[in-house]
């Protein structure tokens, strides 16, 4: 009798864990979809800013490159 009860308990736990796994997978899929949309929006926003102010964008890129050249060690 105890063996049957243990198997039934194990089966119920398995079902609960499978459902929780499906729920977590669904939430991860939704989060990924939202991240893709946000990345697309950010890319579009940056592209629009560059098109509207190309000189400012060029200066910013130059400053970032200069700062990176100071931070990254030079290898010979």
C-alpha cells in the first residue's frame, strides 16, 4: 500500500513540476519577445538620431574611440 501511495505521490509531483516548467518556459519566451522589441526600438531610435544629427554622432563616435584607446592596453 505504501508503494502505491509513494508512486501516486511521485506521479503528482512530476505533473506539478512539468506544469511549472511549461509556465517558466512560457514566461521566458515572453520576456525574450519583449527584449527583441525593445532592442529593435532602441536601434531605430539611434538610427533616427544619427540621421538627424550626423555631425554630433561622428563627434560622439570619435570621443568613444579615443576613450577606448586610452582604456584598452596597447600590445606590441
